[in-house]
C-alpha cells in the first residue's frame, strides 16, 4: 500500500531523543528554546512560541489578541474543525465565507461582505500548503483595523510574494505526525509583536512570569524538550522535504493534467503540498475505494464542511454564513446558510500521496491508476 502520508524519521531523530532522555530534563527547556529561535528565523519574525498542538496555537493566538464574547472572526468552513472550534472556545462568533474554487482558500470578495462593526479578526487557512490571497486580504485588514491570524498548520515553508507565511500576522503552525515536518504532536505561534509574544508565553504556562510567580490566568500547553529536539532535526530537513514534495507534485501535474483538475499555484506563491488534491466530479468515493484496492491510499480533506458538521448544526445560532449568491450574511440556522464552492469541493476533492518518501515507482503507479480510472 502506498500511504497517503508517512513521517520521515531516522537516526538523527533517534539520537536527538536519546540526548534528551540522557539529560534527564524532559519538560520545556533548552531544546524548545533552540527550536523556537530557528523557527522564528525560518518565518522571518521576531518570536516563535512553541505549544502543545496546532489547535493550542490557534486558541492561544485568539486569547493573546483579547478576542472573545461579542467579537466576530471571519474564516473558512473548508478546513479541519479546529479552525472554527477555537473561535467558539473563546466565546467569539465564527463568520464563514466561501472559498476560491482553484485554491480552496478564503475568497477575499466574500470577506468584504462578511464585515460588520463586531468584526475583530480574519482567520484564513493556507490550505494544503497553498497561501491564501494575502495581497487582497491585507488591505482589508489594514483598512478596518483588524487582526490577521494565519492558520498555517499545513503550510510550513510556504510563501507569498517572497515572504514566508506566518510573518504577515500572527501565524499558527502544527507539527502533527502527518504534517510536512513533525514532532508527533506540537505547534508554534509566530509574531513580530513583542507584547503578543509575551502574552503567549504567559498563556501557555499557567500565567507564570517565572516559576511559581503567577501574574495571570493561563493553561498548561507547553511543548516538551523531547518534541523540541525532534523539531530541531526535522526543521533542518524541511527544505529537502519540501523540494521533494514539490517535485512529486510536478510529476503528478504533468501526467494527470487534462485527466482530472490538478492543483494550481497562484503566481508569486510557493505551494508546499501538504496535500496533493485533485477534483473528481463524479463517483469520487467509488474511485477512492478502487484506488485503495489497487494499493494506493487516498483521503478526503474535507468531506463535511464545518458549517454542516452535526455539532455546528446543533449550534447554528452561534455562527453566521455569507451566502455569495445572495451577497448577504445569514445566521447558521437559515435555509440560506449555503457556501456553494465549499460544498462542491467537499463532494469532489480527493487527496493523493505526495509525501517525500514516495519512490519513482510509486509516482508512476499513482499516475497510471488515476488515469485508468478517470479517463
């Protein structure tokens, strides 16, 4: 079976873990600090704050900007549920807008329709490793004095106009096992604002300014030195991993173009292919099942948009949806709470293996079987 994802861990990672175990110091320490410094350098920002997961990164980023009850956050429904869950967790209101059909990222024209006097932030997702259209979103952020929270959990080393994602606003990254680099679990928040960085450090560690000196409320959302050591090794390999992902995606694009809708890369963007996602307008699930029978694992990211998830349907009065055809925002329990491009993508997208562990034989097999089933 050719897996949909595979973490690449080797002797260097094993040696790093043994070094931490031998030290006897396992909690957040010097390895986390070194990982933070190098990740900040990667993203070209003043600070990077390591936390326990990508979800923790998103949650604490909202809290660090004092977003809470009475505030609205504009985001996408075509993402993993954590993107919106954290908005509810801080007591704010998600406002879902539709996506661009080519990149699956937030449509800036719909964002304008979503704005209200209660809007505090825009939370776009650099989905699959493709940056959202920051060239059109940043003017809205500046004109309306909003906070930009970048969900870059799938976009390590992606860039827009030559600048790394995570450096345009407050960036949030995940190091879950299937991500482009991994610490097993773990996350990182990037910021150029020293005050925001200081608040994040308090929030992740019980509100403690120093050991047993608590100056505010906080959480236990730290990263361990075991994870920090893994992160240092993986970060050193990230560029090579990324080049291989891009090369694999290029091969698949060359062979599948005209057979299925292949991913695009917007000019000026670096797409790092956390996922290689095609569209299969007819019989998607049957084709996925047949690919599995032929030894190729696939995945659907994501089969149910967030606004249609059972939990969100049960909480429909707690969020808004901007209907692009009516050009109006409606409450989640309205019959007009529809996002046509998001809902169509959920029916059609299919992710194929693109990870750096693929061999040439793997790539040829993937291309051959997709062509056979989709021609």
